[in-house]
C-alpha cells in the first residue's frame, strides 16, 4: 500500500479549502450580453493530497445546478490535475495545468478539448 506524503504543491491547494460564494459569466454567444450567475461552493481536503469542491447555483435561464471538482498534484507529471462534472451535462471535464504565481492555469484535455474551456484557480492565501 502506497502512503503518499503531501508536497508543497499539495499544501498550496489547501488555500482553496473553505466555504465560498461566487459570481461567474460563462462563455456566451457572440454579440449577446453574457449571463451572470451566482452560487456557493464548499471545498474540503482529502488526506492533504486532494481538494474536493461541491457547488450549487441557479443556471441562467434554467433551474438549479450542482457541480463537483477535484484538484490535486501529480508529482510524476509535475502538473496540477483535476476533474469537473455538472448536473447540466453528461461529460466529465479533465484538466491539467501548472501554477503561475498565485493561480493554477488549467486547460481541458481530451477529445472534447476547446480553447474556451480553461479555468484559473486562485486560492485565497497561497503558502510560500
């Protein structure tokens, strides 16, 4: 049985742990005003190696939505990795990225990859 020890990259992700509120403007249709939505997210640590977040919101022009995200660091690839799923779609987004200052720039990888499907993640307090 492998017993991994958290690295500095894993400790950096701990800055995401907590209860959050957010406002977002998803990618919209060109020429139309972007729709804003708000929600809440609760993020916890799993063994100091992963952070797991669960979000709830109201979709613009739609009903309630639930989303889950996982984020970790793969020492072998030297990349931050994660997944995202939402109640409004049937596919799973798989991300990998790298830390740039106080944020992780993640890009969707896989068959459904698109330039607009990137996400920046910034903890409230980044350990040094």
